[in-house]
């Protein structure tokens, strides 16, 4: 199966801009990208590598609006955080699907900020448990059946949603941990870790294949969201990125495989979590993902959003034609 290619859109931070969103979405649609992707927060505190601007536009509003100004491009969220009630979340997805008639991929993530859950009185709840029940409840509601649910987290009966999503909604479990890979196999259609280094990704994908085989299940899909920067050379591309912030963020990842030194100190050691360099460099990175077995690659240009349109053009003209054919996973 060929890899699908998506784009994270600038609906957050200093570069969030209505005209840029519309122009970039239309350009991506015209140039043949598969999907537009959003993040999710209730209270947005940017990562250190992202600056300090707390602008954040609600993801379902963003995607529905962009569907209205494009022709056919799909939609996705990587990842929706479980601060909504699952009926509310399933209702928003079904309504958006019906209104836009677009294919939609839903990633579920635990979130990084405890404060977001304390705000809504859920600070003491294990978020993987919230994610699991949200996935199971949403999948039942999207069938059109009348659903009842009784657990320590959610308690309701006589609930149904009409209309159902126009297209089936693939569920992706977010996170780079071994547990996230296991949950993806148990409850979802795919695993979507976001930023992740190649050695870590390769180890997780191998484990996913093993678990699927042991359980007699078809292999779940695997994806990734690398921070991307295209320029004339690796040095030029990296020069437009927050290198200290990216290295600091990498060292905060408890479940990434470490370099021999035990600490990330160079951008080259972040290969996979970032794709940076010339078009040839990006092609090599995409092919590496494909060889490992990546079904969905979402390019994250957050550090190049001021040049988002030019980055989309470069990616579409200089990279995607060279990586669009299916590649056998090793």
C-alpha cells in the first residue's frame, strides 16, 4: 500500500492566520496531498521549541472551515485529547463528517499538560483509560446503534447519533511509548506517535507486527509526524529551526532509544523526528520511513510556517513524485 501524505496546518502559535490557512489548504488540495491535519488543546502552553504565542484555533472548527474552501482533500486530527465527553467527541466527528463529506482520520492522544485536565476536574484520572473508553464508545456510536455504557468513568444509556460519519473513521492511538503501540493493536486501526527517531520507530513497528501476528490480527497501520524543513542544504534547513529547543525536547522523551552517549546533542541524532535538508535529503528520510513500514506521513512545518506555501510547493514538486510508489517494508 502506498504511503499517504498529509500536512499539519498553522492553526496555532504566532503564524496562525486565516488567509494563510485557506491559501495553504487550497494549494495542498490542488497539488494532490491526501489530508490536512490539526492538533488539539484545551489550554495551549507551547512547547519550548514553539515560542510563546498561545493562539490556538479549535480543531474541528478549523477542519470544517478548510473543507468548505477546498475540493476533495481529506482531514485528520493528531491527536484529539480526551477532555471532551466521548458522546460529545463522537458527535463532533460525525457532524463534521456529514457536513464536509470528507474522509477523516482521528488520532487519540493523552496530552502533555496536566493543567488541561485539572481545569475540567479530571486531573486525577489516568488518561490512557479515558482514551480507551472514548475509542470504544465512539466506535459503537458511529454504527448508529443505541448505546448504553456503565463504567467508573462514564455512565449513560439510550444514546444514539444520527447521522453517522459518511466514511468509516480510522482510529489512531497516539504516543511513542511501548504501551501506546500495544494499545493501538488492542483498540485502534493505527498507531501515530508524532515525532519519533528512526531507531525508536523501527523498534515499535517491529513490536506491533509481532503483537498483531501473535493475536491473529491484521497489521494495524503506522504513521509519524516529523518536524520538516526543506532548503538548499541540511545546514540551511536546520538553520531555520530551533535547534536547542528540539534537542531539549528530544532529551525529555523518556521512551526514545538513546544514542550511545545516552544523551541527544546533535541534530543528526534526531533523524526521523525531524526531516531536514535538501529535497534529496527529504526523499531519503521519507524512503527510510517507507522501508520501515509507514502508512501515513504528516509533514510538520511548524518551524517554517512563515514560508508554509513555499515549503508545500517544494515538497509537492521535488519530493512527493519520487516517493509516491509503494515501497516494500523491510
